[in-house]
């Protein structure tokens, strides 16, 4: 760095040279920024990764023809990542990724969330209905095949239809004669396209999970924060049929034998060590213009934060006084809180790094470059369209977070298809039977985690809040009409309605016939849900969809223009839930003036945080005993301490939860589970000084499995490098 500064000072006499260097430095991503396609690592990133410390090759990470690390990575349940760590299909992922499945197996009598769960034998492992894991078999660039069939004259609807037709042909040919599934995803806002072929396993079972006092230690208080002391992991296993192929659950299925599983390193980590994350990041939007960032942080996020704050407060009041309600709403509350805190941190981070003004500076350079070309009017048109869209988008957020944050309205909405089919002049009885069957299958799981008094409080509070803030949004007149009709009788309406009461609704549905639709239509809660759905479809979506299509086209053009303006820049594609590699180093950071955060936490910090009054900071007796005895086994660090978590500057996002953090040799050293609060704006703009991914040290994970839970049979399956 000092050499570069001296060089720039020498060049200051030659302004054109200095300008060229500045443009080059601005044009390339930060050294540790980016979520890169494994297919392109050899071409784009291998040299840089090896210069930073990587000791394996790009083909060790991704190879179509031979076993590679990609064959040990799975997309877990559609929203997380997991990794195979044994030749018997054993999976590690985050506790919060497995949380919903742990919760479904829990009851007051067997509260696995509170007590933890450890299967002592294969027979004790618990099936997880609906849970799937996907292995990537191959990714392939199909851009040319698709783009050659698109023309500039196409409108967005025609373009989308053409892409869908061609994609269907490509995917059909790609998986013909196999049991694989395939999909094509757009990149760079539709300027490129890649084919992804997957093998999907449908029998996945819960093997182990620590109690929430370990797996969720720190809870919502520490969520998105550093320092962190959370043992955020859970253990699952993939099962296959007798031929080692995907199959529905059967007691005859066997543990899956993978093409590859990850070796686990106990060698420890040091500040500065090279690391890389391999997983399925969900969504980023790094190339948006300033006015979009401004709307997100100043208009949209505040609505979400405000309404989720209300919902979380109501849930918390009920959860604190009743253990059953606490179990019922644990997963819902965690999901709401995760978004609430993330958007709060995102807003703070955008302000902290002056992201909007930095984007505006970039746009000024873009406008100068574009002023005599075809992109001259692009940004003004984009801004005009987006400001119009933002009004309706904020209105949508109020509707979804307030009105449809009420559970009885959401379940009432799910009956609309059945009712609409029933009131037709000639009802389709086969379709009605099918819809009825689907509803009957879904309702028990809904009501298992539903408490009517809580939902009534939610309904009363959120509808009132919605109406009080109507002045700056498109507001549904139907809600005014409903209030005039039923005003002052909300408690009676709630008590008499079908939807807050499982027995009434199931009683109607079990013997349902088309004429019963009249009873549902007369239900005030259904009436409100239906009218709000109609408002969303006919007034909001009718305006939003054409605007969104225009914005998609404008962002695609803006993305293309940026790449033309900076032809030497390596543009990494935004995350879109496809397999990516992010790499960097283990580093500390300075979040605020005079504050320095070290790169690692230890079990000592867990004990220091203990607070018997605060639920987030209660420490299990067994864990305290192990700490006092210093009974850490082979999992302690060189100083004899028990490491818990560490941070690095790998660029991650939602979906990277559960992703393996690998060292220079490609060995597992931790499970990615969060980002620091100061760096949550990395989905919109990455900053190397502030953005850190938070990782569970694999040594703490194994320590809990072995010493705390006594599940040594799982340790024996793994390949551990000392």
C-alpha cells in the first residue's frame, strides 16, 4: 500500500496517468468483494486466490468430470446451505436453519428447542417432512442460445415468454433420461443466463441439535452482532434408496453415500488466514442507482421496521408468560426479528459509508460518459419511473406487513381459491375436492402454532396502525367500508368467525360442499381478507407490474451500460440463490471511534455474558461444568481456551447461513451463520473496512457434539485433521 501511495505521488505531476490509475482502482472490485461463480474461478479468480494463500486449485473446488468440493455442498431447504461431513451423508448446517424442523418435532413434553436433541442410533433419527437438499451436478453458460433469440424491439412480456420457452427446451434436453432437475437463472439483470442441474434428495432426517441456550445463545439481542458466542449448528442426515438414489421417506432407506465429504480441520485459525465460503447466497443488489438505495433506506425499510417492531412486541408479551405459546411462536418471532434487525443495521450502514453520495458520484461519471451515446437519457428516465413505483411499493409494504401480518386474515385468504371455484355456475367438483384436500393437509400445522388471543391483539393493533398512517399511501377503501359495517364489534366478530377456531373450520371443511361457500362468504374475516386481496391484485399489482417491467428493463440496460463503460472491471453477478464462492481473510475491525473488535471469541465470553434473568443469556449447567473443569478435549486452541466464533471479510448474504468456511487446503474450519450489524448493508454496497461474516468455529461445534452431548458416534463418522 505504501508503495502504491508513493507511486501515485510521483504520478501526480502527470494528471492523465493519475486519472487512469484512479479509474482502474475504482473499476475493479475490492480485493475481497464478490460472490463468484465456481465455473469461472479458474479463469477469473484462481490466480488472485492463490496469491492470497489458497493451496488447492479451482478444479478442486469445482469440476464437472471429477469429484470436487462442490459435491459436498447442498442447498438446504431452499433458504440455507449445508455441507456433507461423512461418508454416511451426515450434514452440518446452522441451528437457525434447522430451527423450524426442530420446532415441529417439539412439544411441551419433549421440548427439543429447550433441551436439545441427539439421536443415539440411526433408528432414532427423525424424518423431516418436506425438507429437501439439492446437490449441484453442473452449471453451464447458455447465454448465447437465449440471447440470440431476443431482439431490442421485444416488450418485457414477450421477452419473458421467449426466455421461458427456450429455457424449457434447454432444461428438457439437459436432464433427458436422468432423475435430475434443471433450471436456468438470469445473471447481470438478464444480460447473461446459466443452466443449473441438480440432484434433489427428499428424505432428510434430524440427527442432533444443541439446546437453544447454546444454538441460539444471545438470541435476538446478539443477532447480527459481534462479538458473538452462539453455537449455531444442527445436524441432519441424507437418506437414499438401495441404489443410493433420491427417494421419498421410507424406513428401508439407507444413509446416503456422497461423492465427496469435507475433511474437518482442528489446526485452528489465525488473524490473516485465507478463507473461502462455499454456499448459496440468496439475494444482493450491488449495482442499483442512488435513488433506489435512497427509497429502500428512507421509505421502504422504515415501514418494515416500524410494523415488525409492533408485531414482535405483541408476540413477546404473550411468549413470556406461557411456555406453549413460546414454542408455538418461537420460529415466527425469530423470522420477524431477523428481518427487523437486518433492515435497521442496513440503514445505519448505508448512512455510515455515505453510500448514496458515493453512488451519486459514480452516476455523475456515468452521465458524462453516456452524454453523447444511446444511454444519455437512461438515468433520468429510470429515476422518474422508480419514484412512481416507490409510492406503490410502500403501499404494498403497509398491506403485507400490517394487514397480512394478521394470521387469521392470511389463513382466510388461503380459502379464496376454494370459494371462487364453488360459486361458479357449474362448479368443478374434482378441482374442489383437490383444493379441499390440500387445505385439510395444511391446516393442522397452521393451528398447531396458532394462539387466537395473540392474533386478536395483533389484528386490533395492526389495523388501527394501518389506518392511522394512510395519508401517504394508496389505502384500500374496502377497509373503510368494512369498518363502517363492523366497527366497534371486532371482539365479537373474532369470536364468531370460522378462521380463528380450528374445530369450526375443520368441521366445515371435512364435509364441505359447494353450497357451504355461502357461509364462508358471510364470515367478516373472510370478507376483509378477500377485499384486501382484491385491492392488492386490482389496484396495487395492476399498477406495480407494468412499472416493475419497465424498471427491470431499465436496470438490465443500466447493468449493460456499466459493463460497457468499464470493460476491464471484473463484475461479479448479484446473488440469486445459486452456488457461489466468496474469499478473503480472517480479520478484526474497528466499528466505531476508539472501539476495536478482535477476530475470535471464546467460551469465556459465554460465561461472562451469563444472566439468569435474561432468556438470551442463560447458560446450561453442563456447559458451565465443562468450562470450570477446562474439559475441552482436543478442541481447545493453542492457549488452552475453547474457541467459539470468528470473523472474516468474506462477502456473504442471506442463504449463506450454514455455508462451510474452508481454509487454504479446502478443509472445514467453521459454519457461516451471520454478518456483523455494521456490515448488513453489504447486500446493497460492500465496504471492506466494515463488512464481516460471522462463523461458528468448527472446534466449538465438535466440542458440543462430543463433550456436551456425548454423541461421539457422530464424531467417529467424520474425517478430522489434527
